[in-house]
C-alpha cells in the first residue's frame, strides 16, 4: 500500500497543488493528501496536531512558525508572489479599478462583495482594511458576503448576479470556473503576498516532504506557476 504525504495548504496555492498531485504520486509512489483553507485556519490546524508533512502558507507565517518550532528551520522554499485582485462573473462587463477613485466607484456600484474571512485570510483582512480606508464599511455592510476562504467565496460569486464583485488572491480567481480576473488592486491598495512551503516539525516522511517542496517550488513547475497567477517571489510583500 502506498504511503501518504499530508499537506496543509493555503487556498491561494490550491490550484497548483492539485495540478501537481497526480505527477507527484506517480513519480514518488506517495498518495498526496492535501487540506486547503485560509492561512489562519491551516495554522490553527497545524497547532492542533493535524497530520502534516508539508505546510504551505504566506512567507511571513512560515517564518513565524519556524521561529516557534512548528516548522523545521532551513526547509523553507518560496513558491511565488500572488497579487490580491478583483473578480467578476465571466459574463459580466469588467469594472475599471485602476485608481482609488475608480475602485471605490466599482465597489459602490456592485450588488454584493464576495471575499474570504477577514480574521483568518490574508486577502480578507486586506479587503476589510480597504473598506475602512475608503470609508465604505457602513455603505456596503448589507452587501458583504464573507466566507471561510477565498475558494468558497469565489465559487459563490460564480453563482451570483452580474453586478456582484469579488476580491481575493489572483490564483484563487484563476482556478474558479465562471469567473473573470479583472486585475490586481490599484495603488495604494495593491498587495503582493509571497507564499512558501516548509517541512512540518512533526513530519513523518522528511524525504517525501522535501521532494514535494522541490516540485512545487522548483523549476519543473515554473511554467505551471506562472500560468496559475504566480510571479517570481523576489521583491514581494508577505
């Protein structure tokens, strides 16, 4: 019976992990079992003792978890940088969001705003901060549609009306059928987040974990990462 490699993975990297799952299993003989969620949720799962060989999250969170011993030092590899972006249904006309003013107008014109949990996800916390900075929290309160993670929020957006809008990591928008990526958030609201992978301190298969990290972060998957919405990690913000 094939062994199993357990991965706790941020939703922004879900599409990439799923795309590599079959090839990794065939090459390694290991069955990849991946659990996806908002970065805060998978951090909590790791600390609660969930099986984990490889942990994939924001670079900043991985650094913090290495510092307190939850992840092994010197095993961190950057996967790439992801922009926080806006989405609409594929059938809807894309709004203009190239300035603070046009972004505010697009949000006010929307019938609903779909985004991930503001307390557990990187993109969700950023959306909440933007609404505060634009003084839109009260105006949009009845239109906010917040979900546990970006993947769920985008699936729900795909079934909404054509005036609805969504905001999460660009990679999550790209792997959701029925959506169109409008573009990255404009200055001064742009956010680029670096995602990395590391071996969990409780890993049961160090060799398999390092092999998977090499695949997800190495040259063999570079084209796949780029197609999925990842930029090179250099110069990113985490």
